[in-house]
C-alpha cells in the first residue's frame, strides 16, 4: 500500500511517498481502508520533532481518519467488516490503510460525508472538551476566539454558538472574519487593522470576555488576558504562532481569573468514558445539522507536503483533508 513516510526530521518537503506492507491488526484493533485523513497542526510539528509525542523513525503521520473496516483483530466485538467509522489513530493516517483501536472508532451516520468524518475528531473534540467541560461555558456568556478562522478556531465559533454563547471572533482578515460570522460570531476583530484590547473592549461593550479560547499563543495572549472579565477562564489550547507566552501571574489575581489547560489527547486516554460521551454528543449534533465542520480543500496523498505547508502557513479555512 502507499503511505507518506517521515524518514528524517524536518519540514514537509522531506516527506516521502512509499510502498509499505499492509498493516495487520492486533488484539482489540481493526484495519481500515482510509477514505480521508484530517490535516492538523500537530502533524506539522511531529515530523520536525517539535511535538510532545516523538515517535521513532520512520513513521507515517496523520492522526485522524474516516474509513471502512477491512479486517478485525482478536477480541473486537463492536465493529464489523464494511462498517464506516471515524477514528483517532495518533499516527499512520496519511496512507491507504491504517490500524485503529476499536475503542477509538466511532460509527459514522450514513449521511455524514467521509471528509467531515475525518475532520471533526481533533478540532471539534478538543473544542467541545475545552468549552463544555474545562470552561463550563454557560448560555449568554461572552466567548472570545483567537485565530478564529482556523480549524479549532472555527470549531470554537460553531460550538460556542451551539452552546448559546455570544461569540467574538478575532482573525487576520475581513475575509476570514466573514466566514466566522457564518459560523456563529456576532462580533469580530481584525487584529491586523485594530488594536486587540481596543477591539475586545468595543466588541464586549467594555465588559470583557468570560471565556477566551486561544490556540495561537504568541504576542496576543497577554493583551487578551488583560481584557478578560472578572472570574474569566482563559483556555490554553496551543501555540500556532510558535511562541509560548509568559503571563505575569498578577493578572489572574487581579481579575479573579483562571488559566485552564486543555490537553485533549491526555483527556482521551485518562477519561475514556467522558471522551466517548463527548464524541457521541458531537456526532449526534453533526448528524442533526446543528454543527457543521467545514472542509475547505481536499488533497491527494501525493500532495501531503503541500497540505501541511498550506495549513502551517494559516492560509486555509476550517479543515483540510488528504484523500488517498
């Protein structure tokens, strides 16, 4: 079968398309024919050895897929051959076939597209866990989303609207902010054209956001936190800007505010029952049309390096997928 291989640490241009043996499922595992694989920022980091997970070389990147069960390993009882699923696989997704744990597979409703099935687990899963669980976002609260037109940012606009929040989207262009309005933002801030703190004050009528969703980090973190409302919750999602900010600890003291870490991967491993419940809620909302993950572009397997480069350059809207 064909697979994208990381044989040396470095940028996407070092990835190779190779023929490798078909994988064999072990106990509790299934072999999937990959219909689509989601492209995520950790995929870009992991091939450069900059992610918290550092696999041995060589390996195939790609953490989330949709596909059809081709073969079941010993002890698999819930899934059957021919069943369509969405699966979180951590590694191996950028290939024609992949191994997944049965516990990490979720049956896809017939009318949920393969591309959507490959594009919601990480971004929407992270965001549901962040907003509903870690922040306990309540109806009527103000939610500020930084990097709002990216994969997790757009998911935050969508889920925030679904949970009844007033969504303020911050992004780097009018075009991106127009998309955020389609996904639930009632106020927007173009932080290339307006000072971020001034924009937050304007968009929140001076009150500040109750919850800040930050997948970007970098230089916007401190001014955003300085604008947070009393008892606000600042969700640390990631550092797409590349710089991990250092906040003065007097800021949460003065606002009675909380810094809240969101590590979806460990949440999935440590709290599997809650993770399964959250994912079931997400799939039900997607199937009902209440949430609408955006897949803006599909790439061929041999275009994986281009897909990762485009995603890292933050030129894509929502999610992109690789279709073997």
